[in-house]
C-alpha cells in the first residue's frame, strides 16, 4: 500500500518518494520492519499465551537428555512469523503482482492448515492433531491452485536464455534472451551446459500434445514440491531454533535467485531465464527472512515459544512455491538437503521396521528419527525390545544447541553450493 502511495506522491516531486521504486530499498525496509514486528509482537504473544495457560501438549521430562524442562512452553508461534511477514509485504509490496498474490495466499492457506492442527492438539487434547489425510489434501490443494494459476495467468511469462557463439580470434559465448516474453515450461537444472530443462520436451513422446502434457507434469511437480518441502520443514521442527534458522538461510538463497532472475543483466551473466516482475519476491523473501530471525530471538535454545505446525507447514510451503515461481524447483534437493534427509530418515526407519516386524523381528536403523533426534538420544531412552543397526552412531549424544548450529552450518554450505551450481557446468 505504501508503495502505491509514494509512487503517487512522486509526481508531485515529494523528496524521497522515488526511493520506493528501488527493490533494494523496499527489500531492506521489509527486512527491518519484519524484525521489529517479530520482536514486539513475539513478546506480546508469548505473554498472552502464558496468561491463558495455552501450552503445548505436555512433554515427557526426559525428552531433553540434558535435563532442560520444556513443559509449559507456548506453541502456535508460527502466528508470530505469519504476522511479521504479511504486514511488511502488504505495506511495501506491489499487491497487484501475481507472484506476490500467490505467496500471500500460500502463507494464509498453509498457516490456517497448521493452525487447525495445533488447535486440535492444544484445545481438543488430541495428541495426533489434524488427521494426516486432511493435511495432505490441504497441501495438494494449494499446490494445485499455484500450478494452475501459473499456467492460466497471462501475467506469468518469461524470456528464455539463448546462447550463441561468436568467433573473433577467440570463441566466446554470448547469452541473450528472447525479445518477446511468453509462456514457457523451461526450468533450471544444475550441472548442465545451458541449465534448461523443458517439461514439454520431457513429454515429447506424446507427439503434438506434448505442451499440454508438459503443463500437466508442471502442475503435478508443483503439488509434489509444495507437499514434500512443507512436510520436510515440519519434520525439521524438532529442536529449538532448528527449522527457523535453516529456513532463514534457504530464504536468503532463494532471494538471491529471485533477484538475478528478475534482472536481465544478471540473468544473462548466470545464463538463466529472465522472469519479468519476479523482483517482488525479493520483498517477500526479505520479510520472510526478517520474520524468521526475529522469531529466533524467542525460539533459540532454550525456547520461549514453539512455532508448531502453524509455522513449519507455512515455512515449507513458502519455500516450495517460491522455488516453483522462479523455476528453481529442481535445485531444492540440494538447497533443502536438510529437509530431504529428515524426510528420508523417517521413511527408512518406518519402512525397515515394518519389513522386519513382518518377519517377527524388531529392528530399527537409527536410534531415533527424524535424523536430528538420532544425535541427542541417550541409550537409556532407546526401546529395550528393539535392535538398532546404527546404535553406536554417534558414540555419544550432543547438546541440542550444538546439533542445531551444525545443521545451520550444513544448510549454509548447501545454499552456497546451490548458488555456485549456476557456474558449474
């Protein structure tokens, strides 16, 4: 809203009004504003929850092997993140931008889905929360809406990158972009010469219907990405500051991708497609990172508030949808490697245990899953009736804060690797 106000005032030569046309100015302002809102609203929210004794379902005392009591800590802290994110976005963003609209809808949709899950756990005293099938339906639905909107909206276009070799003594490659922006099924794939993969070419075996089939694959890919990343973030939310810190790092990397994708000069340099108007995602992601860092003020070990599914499902959905919009969804297995490993560890643990149980054996692979729990589990906390294939890994449990910091460091490395894949071919 403020963007449109100051752009209107610019015609009257109001000093400083031209600053609002700069993405860097609005992005940094969004970052600062989200931090301030998160810090102020977070304190108010925590006190309000404690006064009404709205706590997370009671945890066993021995859940933290180092004896830190975690009973009576308010949850639904994702509300802090959502409020701190949406207020700067609505104030500073171009609210008519289709990409910004999709991000706001995703935030509200998955925020409500996570809120319902937390509400059932807290107020209905139902430990499992919202049934898994309803969560999946909610995640699939928003993925379908986003994918279909990107297909149908005339505002969603791109200019594909074209490489041409020029010889004048030395052979050089010059990257240019198509003159006209149009609908495209191109996406960025790492470690290849020109980075591009077309979903329509992937479906070339269907002949003249390959474009239609390509869009079907694209919508299905959007659903898969949103669902997978959302669930991965949800699993990663098991230690104080873990999910918020990892997601903030991922948000910075996505912000860089969004910026270079919206700038034709940088898009040419990195040999990626140019996506007009995607610069508004930089505003959104700046507010996203600011909200997460502000939330860490209260969520760092020992946590004063938990984000709950209200936060984790929303965070994962935001990351997934943003990656799809800027056509970087195939780079998420690297960028969100922590989320991927968390999900994979749970799948391996449950499937292996079920397979062995049918043979009359109780065998588990890890000491505990998701994988971050494997590093803090004491021998006394293990199931005495089960055998563990990796019981001696690690040799001793680590403090929760050390595990969290090391996972952050791993995500920083993965984020840097994801960015430099644009130059590794």
